[in-house]
C-alpha cells in the first residue's frame, strides 16, 4: 500500500551506518525480531480500512462520496470526521441521488451505515439504493452516450472534460477494497449486500413521542433523539477514537435526510424571525464535535432554499465542512433555454474544508453542470452552445 511503502523509504547518511548494517546483516531501517513486518505500524493502520485512502494533500483519511467525479472536485474524497452538506434542489429530485450514492458506497465498501430520516423508513431507503457497476459497464455507458450525440466542433473538448473529472478505470468485478465505485440508478442494490451489511436506522416517527420532554434543552425533540442515537452508536460500536476498537477498524457513514424541514419539528423554514440560538445550528455544532473524535463521515441534505433567514444559512454553512449546492432547471427559465439543453441543472461547490484552519477553500472549478441519464448521474463542465 502506498502509505505503508513510504514509511520504509529513506537514505543512509553516514558511512558508519552502512558498516553497522552490513555487520549485522540488517539495514538500519528494519526492526529486529518478529515485529519487522511492520504490521503494527501507524501508517499500516491508516490504510487498513477498506474503502478509504489518505489525502495526497494533507494525509487526512478520505472516503468516497459514491460519485467519483464529485470526489475529484472535493480534493480526492470526503475527509473522515467531517460533514458534507447537500443543498437540496427546489423539487428535491436530484439531491436524493447523491444521498443514495453515499450510502451505497458504504454498503459496497463494507462500512457501517446509519440512516436518519423523518420522511421515509431507513429500511425502504436502503432497498432503493442503486446497484454497483463494474468498470467495463460504466465505460460502455459513457461511450454510448458520446455516440448518441451528433458530432459537433466542440465534441472533443466536451469528452475531454467529461473524462478529466473521472478517475482511470480498471476492468473487473466490483471490489470492496477499491476506492470509489460507479452505480446504475436503473437497478437496485443486490439484497444480499444489504443483508450482510451492518446498518442502523433512525425513523423519527418511531423514535419520538408526544410525552418527550426537552424543557431543559433548547434542541427540538427530534434533534435531541437523533444526537443521542448517533452518540450511542459511535460509543457502543467502537467508532469513538478514545476507545480503540478490539476488532478491525471500520468507518461509520451517517446519512441524514431533509434536516431542517418541518418534518423534524423545526420551524426554521416557516418563519424569518427565528431565535439566534436556533436548534438547527446547535445540532450541527454538537454533531460535528462527535464526528471529529470518531471514525465517521456524515452527509446531510437540507432544503436551504426554504430558509428565509440568510444569517441562519450563513451559520449552517460555517458549521459544515463541505457544502455542495444543486440547482435544478425544472420550473426555471433555463429549462427551455437552448443554451442549457444538454443538462438538467448546475452543481455549485460552495465550500471545501481546510482542516485545522480557520478558513475554507473555494473550488477553482466553476461552471459545473449535471445530467441525469437513464443509468448514470454525471457531472460535466458546462459547455454553452453558440458562444
């Protein structure tokens, strides 16, 4: 593995070191005794978790979002211990796809999955996850899509951009040890994968009761129950960094759907004059603290277009690590505009985390559009025709 390999590299700086190594018939960088294999080394543990890889920028452990093109736009993937906020499109048609990609990637990679929703039973959500594709199938879909378009002067540029946002693919069956997979949204994930996976569901109507009392806490009952549920899973299942797991380390993927909507008992979308100490921002603050001390990553979809108070949106953004916005063309002038005829909406990379710093990175890649095909959700650089 790449990280493990770098731990054993180095150069001998003195002649005495060379002489000592030759005398003892062992290099100065090898351990004596049975521990020489390095199985217990820290760098080996870093890459021993399936479906993860270290960031080439800062060494932070990354997981895939389930959409390789989005991974590349975010700097290689989603950092463990961080929150990915998806700003839902107006009619909530495309944001559920990113939510399902993230969960499906966790199932295929063998990660533990926690699904929280106030609208749909988590068991039903898992049943609707897309099926993984082998790389040859994905390449075939891309080739068919290219052939279906009429040849235009800028077709080469469009193809180049399309493949630039995608990692190189290797032929072969789906493997849980690789980083990032492709999915067919026209098919459902195999039932055996769900049955063998370890997942936890939080369905708000089943968890909350009218008798639940939160007078001593400013959080809504739904948020309070969800935080307790997540905390219990992190501690009991050993994802807490302060309590080392006895078994092999694994990642907990947390997915929270439609957070901030009235379904969660939140009035943030119903009124403009909300309290400065709102439940939503407190929930995010506590949640991020739990993630920072655990082997977990979280995706949240939120109807930010319904939040009337811009100050609240700013605080929600600051409490998230990565923010991606989806802008659908449905119901807008762009839907019938011939300049956007090849796309279904725009994707905005609003914020990329710069961990252990007080500021955030802004993506250098602009003018990104997405397209929903029969089997694939693709991200491309927007090409405006006629200009």
